[in-house]
C-alpha cells in the first residue's frame, strides 16, 4: 500500500466515523466469505452496512459515504397569460 492509498484510507475512516460507521480492513486470508478488502459497520449497533464479505474497495466506500449529487431537472413552467 503506497502513501496515497493510506491517506485515502485514513480520510475515509474519518468520514465513516463522522457518519456513524466504523470501517475495517480484513486481516484474514482470502476465502469465500472474505475477499480481503474493507467492510463498513454501524458504530452503535455493530451491524454490517456495506461490504458484507470484505468485498468493498476504497472507491466503493467513498461512493457509499459520498454519493454523487443528482443533476437538477429544470421544470418547464407554463406561461401565464
């Protein structure tokens, strides 16, 4: 893991903590239930929220914590006479 990835991981850990989640990285060997990446837990209930098989990478966690903003549609208004 290079320095840029470590910085992104730390940034996402802080963002997850602010949102009430806990981000963990797998520490076990790869298996069918463990893909070796990351998982998000709800900090208060300790339930898995995202990446239940340690299958979420840093980009997935980032998209989950910071969803893209939807483009606003312009409403067509009828001209009043």
